[in-house]
């Protein structure tokens, strides 16, 4: 009976030792799980922060491009308006030159017509005086 008690006692010690080892393994696994969860959370935070930074940078770039496009559009619009204004002025100037040239030509033709008319009158006068 003492032998059995000794064997049982040894078995209990062995079982307690194994339970203790298993408990240690469970504690280690729980700690590993906690570290792993923290690592995953840290990685998620890192990825989220990087994506947020990239998104912010892209948003700023988009805004800058939009501003630049608006400035270029305004510049082009102003340039075209200036060109149109210049073309309108050139048209007005050309019309004025044409009008002046027409007036010059009309005046010159009127002068020549008057000269021819005067010469004709003089010729008629000479013709009448030589007949008369």
C-alpha cells in the first residue's frame, strides 16, 4: 500500500508538473497572442497613416492642378479677349483707311471731272468765239 501511495504520489507530482508545464505554455501562447494582436494593430495603424498621408498629398495635388488649370484658363481667356479687341481695332482702322482712300479717290475724281468740265467749257468758248 505504501508502494501504491508512493506511485500515486509520483503520478500526481508528474501530472502536476505536466499541468504546470501546460499552464506555462498557455500563458506563453496568451502573451504571444497579445503581442501578435498589438503588432497587427500597429501595422494597421501604420498602413492607415500612410494611406491617409498619400490621400492628403493627392488631394493637395488635385487642388493645385485645379488651381493651375483655372489660372491657365483665365490666362487663355484674357489673351483671346485681348486678341479679339486688337482684331476689332484693326478692323475699325482698316475700315477708316478704306473710307479715307475712297474719299481721296472721290475728291480726286471730282477735281479731275471739274478740270475736264472747265477745259470743255473753255473749248466750247473758243469754238463759239472762232465761229462767231
